[in-house]
C-alpha cells in the first residue's frame, strides 16, 4: 500500500530518507530521426515513435517498512511530495545527506544491437556511492550489472524500473527503451513513398495467412505472411506495438509472401506479451507502379513460452529418414516446439499416444507383420529412436491407448462393439482389438480393475492431465456418444466409475477426446468417421454448462461465415497438458490451405482457447500453422505433451520445467542476468507463476489461477 510521509514521520520511523532523481540528458544526438542512423537507404515514412518523455521528475522511494513515498525535484534542487505537500530537507547533522539516482539518459533507441546506459547513485558531495545493489524489473528488455551499467539487449522495447538498494532503502526510476528499425533492400525513395501512401489498385489483394486476431505464444518461429492478388514488384511491411516499430521494404515474390526476421519477431512478441498489447501488421504492395494497401491485421501474443513436444505420424516422408535404417521414414515424427521436425521412430510406428508428462509413448508397430505388434517407448532419454520398454506381440494392444499422466498404466482402446464389422464407424486397423484392458506399460501385464458393466468397448480413450477422469467414445451405446467417468488408481483393484455422457451427435462419430488442463471440458472430433478421410470438425464439450461450442478454429467468423477453407476439414485434437499465457492450446489435424504455400495433404494446426471458456459462446481463436513441419509431408494425429521434467539443480526457465515444481534465482551473471535453477520447495514461500500450488492461495499473485497444480495466468484482457 502506498504511504506518504512527512520528513518528521520518516525520522520517527528511524529512517534515513533517500531521494532518487534521474538525469535527463539524451544520447543518440546523431539520429536524423528517431530510429536509426541516417543512411542512403533510409526513407522518412513519418512513422517514428514519439520522443519518450522524461521519466526522472517523479520518483519512488521505498522505505524499510515497505511503504513508499513519491517526490518531485524542484528547480532549486529541493524536493516536494508528489501531492504538493511538505518541502523535504535535511536537518543539520544528518550525515547521509541527499542521495540521487542518476542515469546518463532517460530513454534510448535500439535497432537490434545492445546499448548501455550508466546509472549511479550520487551523494550530496558529488561522490558516487559504491555500496549499491542494482536490480531491473524486466530482464526481457535488459539487465543491469553490479557496476550500474544497464544493458538493453537491443531486441525488445518497453519501460523498465531500475532500483538501487542502499542498506534497507531503495530508490526506483524508469528507463524507456524504444525499438525502431527500418530495412530497405529494394525500394527507391519515390517507390517507398508510394508504398507508404498506399492505394487501391488491386481489389483482390488480401491476407491469406495468418488470420486476424490469431493468438500466438512466445518462442515459436514467426509466421510467413501470405497474400492473394496480382503481382507484387515491391512490398512494405510495418509492424507496431508499444515501444516498437519495424519497417521493411523488400522485393516482391510470386506468390506474395513476406518474412519477418526471427529477431524482430522475438522482440515485438516479447514486448507485446508483457504489456497485453496487440501486434499490428500493415502490408502494402506496388505492382507496375501502382500501389495497393495497406492490408491490416492485428495479432494477440500470449505471455508465455510454448514448450513441449508434438508427436505425429508421417507416411512416406519426402525429407525425414528412419533414424535406425536411414531409409525414408514411415512412422513417428518428433517436433520439439520451436525447432524442426525429425524422424523419430520408423517401422510403421503409428496409432500412438503419449503420456502428459512426456515420458512414455505407446504405439502400434509393424502393422504388416504376422502377428502385428505394439510397443511402448521411454522418452526420458531423448534418444532417437528411444529404447523399447516392451514388445507386446499382442496385436494393437498399445494402439491409441489412454496413458495415465505418468505413463505407467494404459487403458487400451477397443476396436468397437461389433468387432470391427461396422465399416466407417470403427477405428481404422483396430478390428482385432476386443474389450478394454488395463495394463502395465513396462510389462504389458494386466492390472486388476473394475468398470461399469455397460463400459466394455470404449474407443479412443484418454485420461485427464490430473489423472482423475477418463474420456472415451461410448461404442457400447453407439459411436455418436462421448462420455467421461471417474478413475481412482489408488485402490486395488483400480476403480473406473460414474460414467456420464458429455456430448452426443445425431449421426456423427464423437471421438478423440482430449481434456482441457483444468478438466472442465474436452476438445473432441465430430465427423463421419473416426479418421481423417471424411468431413469432421473440432468441438469443445464444456462439462459444467453442458454446451458444445462450434469453434473459430474450424474457420468460422462469429456470424458463421467462413474466413478460410477449413470447414469440415479438422480432426483428432489433443490439448497441451498445461495452460500457457492465459490460454489452453489445442493441436489438431487439418486439411485446410496454408495461405498460398503448396502443402499437400493434411498438417498440424494450433488454436488458443480462453481459460474462462465457460462464459463465452466461442472461446477459441483462429488457428495457426505449426512451424517446423515438412511442407511436402502428411502430418496427422498430433499428440502434444510436456517435455520430461528436470531434477533439482538443473537450469530452468520457469517452475513448469522442474520435477519438484520450483524454479528460483540462485545467482546472477556478471551483467546481472539471473541464474535460474530447479530448487526444493522453499520453506514459507509463496509460489511464482508456473510453480507448484494446491489452491490459488499458494500463489504469490492472488489474481492467478491454480491449474493442474501450477500457478497460471488468467485469460488476459487485450488492449
């Protein structure tokens, strides 16, 4: 709580009052305009960010008891309280005197390379204090070392709070960092001005990919911007967000595509995510001297890094190879989010499932063999291929099973109540699978269990990430019903109980359920068949309110019109087992077009779903193409999981990386960058974002949520 004290009150508290000010001189005096040095390729577009205001006049002083006061420096060098109250001065005999926090500049402009600013605490006699502990609140923008040198990393813009601690008193001030960069590899000044001015020469010029209001997470590759229309001899791209401006003039391509440099994408998304702001993209083109544009879209950036692994099936890949034989891959593909796909397990390893913790993969194997086989694999080693734990030799026992979150048990999938004679409404290749079984994934031995007598042929089952529920297609009734039931694995035998229907269709298969991380709903496939050969869409069963949403991720606008050709081409969803940046993330197979890029077959797409989905008619957002896939390959049945967790002492980025659930600063690099490691649960400490919780009361920030045992951000309000 903010406090304002008179000087007398401060002395009564036994406080030696410390006042902070910021020097207001500015560097970069050689700039022709704000944003970079003047050179022959620079075009004045009138898009410069406004000059940052001086941030050094009103300062915050934190007192030892945690209270704060605001002070304003006066022309005569004295100070008043920010509300115009008492003039603060020092009585004779007080040895501390006035202390001032100063930095060489109050704002700076970066364009992709690091810049430094010297900050220091000056005592009343003009000497610089040496016993200062320096802290910066947002290391995404920059860091500060023990020498008081703030280093802007050159990629991210924003406002950072610099704190100088002397004893028990802290002085705080702000630095403004603006990213401004213009790149021009092709346009003359005259053509550049035409592009900036825009026009309407080509009525068919429009965005094809990505879609407006798409939600992107952090740490993935930038989207390729793709457009319809006639020729584009030159293009102009303008990206804006708070404290960020990027302009690109480039030669056109056929068809029209624009690329965003990786470093620019990282910088603008990190800054926008931190402030809850939109990224706006404007694109114009020049064709035969005539301008069209700008075509404008805005994107939402989730304040969280998408980390995990996607496993999908490729049939006869054109680029990936079997890691065992070196031949063309037919089998399982691994795509670590943020990198490129790699052949993982060959030999027709398909019909797979992965445990939520990312440690076990179960799959059919060698379907053409006699008899067919099914295996489970250990994913903790990261080896390629991983060692086989068990060769079942029992047909498709480990094909499409429900794995418990730790991967130690599997509830097998049935082939259907009619033993595989239902044609279009049974799982492809599963005709030999009989009733459901419950087995140990390391031995393939049965585990005793009880299940309601009317649950015998559950198809495409899946466990919730917390291990409390099982969802499945209720084939014993018909293939048009999706159900869930409770699971208690602590008993012997294990107990499956209380089945209840959560989604039904008059004539379509309801299959491939995948729970949201908080177990309040599940994404599922509703279509003519279980597989991807007939029309289908992704739905969301919302358990608490009993509704099944028709989702924007299927390609619909709020008025039910189409914004892409995705309708009835979306299949087999799985959901990331944890929320990221205030959203749940659904990955699914889709046969839609990928902008103007030739990409035959089906591919993996990703859509954000609002955590507060129960209060929204459609909580989903337009989907994006999962980067890293091989464009020429079919990519079907994606299964997304976490990466195996890290032990105590391992480096980490957040608590979600750590098996014990806590990632804390254990030191600092020379430039002030925090060193983060997995640590035991701190005694008497609340939990930070992504760290372990039982209830929200365990989270340091009480506005957060406790989802799947981790403190999580709520769905943000986008400005």
